[in-house]
C-alpha cells in the first residue's frame, strides 16, 4: 500500500501526552518514543495488515519497548491513526474509548 499516515486530532493529543510523560522521566526518551512510532508507521504503510485485527475495523500494533498500542484503520489513502493508548488499562474501558474515536 502506498499512501500516507493520517493522524486524527485525538491520536495526536495522545502522542503529545506520552511524549511529555517520557520527557518528564528522562530527557531524550520522548524523542526515542517518536522514532519508534515513526518506524512503526512506515512499516504499516508497506504492510497495513501486519498488525492484528483488534475490533473490526481497528488494528492494534504494540510499540516496541513500551506499554503503548497504536490503533489504526487501513484505508486506500493510507493508514488512519485513531489512538495511541496505554495497554495496561482495563481492556473494556480501552475498547470503549478507542471505538468511540472511529470516524
């Protein structure tokens, strides 16, 4: 698939929050998180169905060396990132929050 990574406003807000939390813990760790997420989204553009189907039509990719999941929907124009979430929370709460963000 060719295309682009499209971030929803809510997903961008999630990413900013986790970036700030990482930077508060240790300078530079937020940058490392962004680099891992960028690599993951580049891979998803090439292989949009590589991450497991989470709840139709949403797929979830676990970000390496973190407790975060990237939730997205593959489309013809690219991948739509709808959330970045802490996977350590209650699964039912997570499901409700992420599914509410579907366009």
